[in-house]
C-alpha cells in the first residue's frame, strides 16, 4: 500500500509502509522519506494552515507535555505526530468519537531511520484506514507536495462507508 510518489509525480514526503490491525487500534509504519521532512518546523506557517483546513484540531490534546497548546505543538513536532492528529480529526469528521486517542513513537535503531509508528484507536476499522490514507495526503499537501484533498468530500465519503454497513 506504499505510494512512491504523489499523483503529480513529486516524491511523497510520507509513505505508509504497513498497517497492522490490532484490537481497537491501528499500528501504521510510516516512513518519512527525507530527513528534511522529519519536523513540521521545516514549513513556516504549517500549523496555521493545518488549523485552517481542519479547525477541529484546536480541540485536540497532547500527552507530550507541551504547555504551549496544540498550535505551537504542531508547528514544531515530528511530521508523523502531525499525521496522527490529522488522521484522528478526519475520523472524527467521518463520525468517529472524539475520545479516540493516538500515539506516535519511533525506534530508529530497530526500524530504520525515518520509520515511525502511528497508533490510532478506532471505532470503525475502514474509517480509520481511510482517515490514515487521507491524512497522508493532507500532510503531504501541508508540506507543499501534491494537492490538498477536499476534506469535506473525503470525510463525507468515509462517513457514508460507515453508514452503509449499518
Ligand atoms: Zn499529540
């Protein structure tokens, strides 16, 4: 399920290498393809743009100990940590409860440099997977690579997929 490039041919900054479905949680191996994309601070104004595209991010809380609030946290953090929050927010917009949590961790010595694990709790596996993939496109666009997806359309489609199963 890895994509080596975006639809316009530019190198993808973030690639999902593997997703393991655990009980109630996805474990996504996410590779940041170039060290220059490791941190969101590579792109000035990225957090403001993220909050413009996904205003609900302002309601997120982090266990990372930052006393500065989510905007400051997202302005200077690991790009996969941003992906964690973006994917959770997309899932919320597709009808998942806001109480679902995520975690981002990494062990470069074990997994290789640039490989992060983004763990996402889910209530609906398909919605979470869709939110993860949509999140990669949103984060890529925030990094200046590829088109920003139509978030309203994406999340409506994800929500419909959930509703269709009921
Ligand atoms: Zn966080």
